[in-house]
C-alpha cells in the first residue's frame, strides 16, 4: 500500500519510475529547456529524493534520447540538431505511414473507440487552450494508432521512439490544425480506407515538420526581441543615470 505518494514506502524501482516520469514530462513540456543542466545533487534536493533514483532516471532518459550525459560532470537536456530532426523525420515517414495503414486494416471496435475518445479529447483541449494537455493527447493518438496496427515489432519500435516523438509533437503551436488532421485520420481508419489514410498520414508528417520549423522560428524571434528589449532597458537606465548626473552638477 502506498503512503500517499511518500517515497519512504516505495521500492527503488517505483521511485526511479516516478522520478523518470516527472523529468520526462518536464523536458517534453518545455519546463526544462534544451541545454539546461541536470545536476544530480540539485535534482535530488528539488524532488526530495536521494541521488540514486535521479542517476537511474537520467540514464533512462539518455536511452530515450532526451538527455545528453557528460562523463564526470552533469547531464543536460538534449539539444536536437537539424541532423537529429532530419533523422527522426526519415524514420517517422516510414513508421507513421505503416502504422496508420495497418491500423486502418486491422483495428477492432474497442481500439477504434479508444482512438475516437482520444481524438475528441485532443480537440476539446485544443479549443480550451490547454497546450500541454493537447500535446499529450496528440502523442497518445499516435501511440494508440501503433497499438491498432496489430504488429508487435512495430509496437516495440514505437516504444523506442516514443519520447522523441512526444518531444517533436510538443513543438506544434497550431493545435486546432493538428486536431483537425487527427479527426480526418480517424475517419479514414474507421472506414478502413488504406489509400486515403496513407495520403493523410504523409500530409500529417509534412504538417508536423512545418509546425516544428515554425515553432523554432518563433522561439528565435522571442529571443531576439528579448535581447533588443534588454538593450533598450540598459539604454534607458543609462540615459536616466546621465540625467541624474547632469542634475547633480547643476
């Protein structure tokens, strides 16, 4: 029996799993920015645990592709390079299209109902402006499609890709557009229209890549505007200081 979330009664494995989930979500949701330090001692203090589950969690997240480990120093949140993104897009092109095609061919009634509920939830969260919730729902939609493929090896590969794909899906800013495409994909799957779902999946991948590029551009503009704002503030402070000096001299 769990002690209301207290780590004292949890096994080392469950404690590590809990910490891993917390850090994974914070990285994917953007709480911990790319390149930021992940120092075991600091994380242990922040999360109220020993360094052991922190160390194991960082190892797991490195295996998932979200963390970069540096020998004899701290880890960092992974910064995905353009090459990393290109590699992921190439793999997703083959993986996603096959998953959607097989889901259209092999889905059962129960699985289809689960997919519909997730699609509807994503649409509701998007309309409500719940960015994190909508992103997670979108990722769940893709995970369920993989389950519906009925291909055990494809599902295993999906588990290896899951964190990277969830991270990429979290870069989407136009939540309504993504929700609309998911509704179209659901409809094609429900009607077992493999040709249509193949075309929609390919278009959806293009949308994902476009959304990622726009998100990156938006962040870059925000950084530039912030820098200009800081320069302007420093200039204002300098001007005010000059005025005070002139006043004192008078």
